[in-house]
C-alpha cells in the first residue's frame, strides 16, 4: 500500500530562489510540451508521446543550457505529469490539459530518493548523514521530521504552498498479513484488583495458589523485619523469604505463559495499552502492584506468541481509555477509586475495566483499518 507522509522543510532564502527557478523551468517545460503536442496533432494528427518529449528535451538542453540547472529526473517527471493529465482527459475524469500559471505549478517530483551514506551521492535528492535533505546544488535543507518516516520511500515531492515549503514522501508499507482476522480481536485492560479484564467482559483473576503464596511471602517478610539483623534466625528467615520469592516468581511466570498462550491462540488481534511501565513504577502508590503483576513480561509473551500463531499484538495509546464511554464516546471523568463506568449521555453502565478494554480494542481496530 502506498501512503504520503508530509513534512515541513525550511529552505534558506538562497535555496528558495533556486527552488523557485527550478519550478519555473519545470512549468515552462510542461507548457511548451503541451503546445508541441497540440500543434503536432492539429497539423498531421501525429501522436507526440512522452518519449518524443524527452528526446526533444535532450535537444533543448543543448540550445538552452540553463535547463541543465534543474536535476534531470524532476524535469523528466514533467512529461509523466502531462501524460497523466491526458490519460484522465481520455478517461473523461478531467478537462483537456491547460497551460499552467505560476500558482498552478507548485511542485516537483523526485522519482528516486535515497540516503547519502559516507558522502556517496547517488540520487538527485537524498538524506545526508545528519538527517537533512541534500541536493548537490542546493546543499542541505532543514526538515522537521515531526513523526517517523515509515516504509520504503518510493518518491519525493517538493511542494510550495503559499510561502511554505514541504517534502512529501510517498512510501510503501506492508499491508496486514492475510492471516490477520480483525473479526477475531480482543482488547485487554490489565488491572490492579483483577489481573485483567477483556473487552468481552471476561475477568481474569490472579490464580488462588499465587495469591496464597504471595500472602505467605508477605508474612515471611514481616517476620524478617522483627528479627535481629545478623542473628542466626535472621539468616534463616532471609533464606525463607528468598525461596518464597522464587516460588512466587515461577508461579506467576507459569500463569502468564498459559494466559498469553490461550489469548494468542483464540484471537487474531490482541490489543493492549502501550503503558510506560518505567514511568508508572516510579509512581509510588501503584508501584508495588504493577511491578509485581509483571505487565512487561506479559506483553512480551503476548508479542511473540501472537506472532507465532500468525496473529498480531497491537499497542495503543492509553489516553482516555478509562474515561471515554465505549458505546457513545462521551468523556466521563472518574478517579481511580470509581470502579464502575456510568455514562450520563447514553446510560451505559459497565465495569470500569471492561469499558477500558472495549476502548483499547476499538482504538486498535481503527488504527489497523486506517493504515491498511
Ligand atoms: Zn455513553
């Protein structure tokens, strides 16, 4: 699938002058090729093709050396544009191509774009080592990559819009693998009281044996704090705490392995929140339960198990997933202690975590269907 990604560029005054001049030469080339085509057709019903135009251009460059200032690829792309204009005319999608005025001709296409590693310059336009746009005659142009460029770059268009300049990259991205079935999708909200709640309402509790072991561990830790440091009893208790710790960790890992296995087997798309676990663990109030619950471990297990089963783990931004109503989108502000979502607009009453899981699922599906 092909997509356009647009970024603002900041040419200097000098670079703008050059770009303006190139645009002007491209526009003149377009207009004169159109005139030639009209004339040849009217005189002898002769078809003047894109290749004829290119041959003419080679001759023109000898006569008018200033044309050589424009990189040859964008100049040749002018004929591709003219050809496309005629094609849409013949398909009755557009009117007969017209002479272009200054304001109508505001972009140039660079059909090949690459990187310029170690100073090797292969394309008319490329990224330099420091991430700026680079052309031999223009030098480096500042570009603001406000979001990452994803996919394989197929071509670049430099465009003037009013007084601003833009770089539009046409990128090719992999479509969803055919094995992905968005009808078999589930959202998961990892909670504090329950381990997780699914978008279909299923609650997953921490297993009883795990809770039991955790209780034993807490008790052992309390006992340890009462013992005299360095005493024989203290050392024995340290060993007891350590072995319980290990058991809890093992049991939790088993539990998460089984849970992630079942989810990845039952569903093609599993949606979770893209939680910043490090940031959350710093929040003291939540810290214990979160680091204990092993969220990061769970997500990693899901990631590779989903892939193994031909599915997909989709992470979404957690913003407003617990606030918004999953039925009507109304924002219902609630503190962490309020466990039920009650929508004042549509009347939905839902467990807080299930509402969040439904929102997580919806966000994931929206993103998947938009980008594919
Ligand atoms: Zn609602």
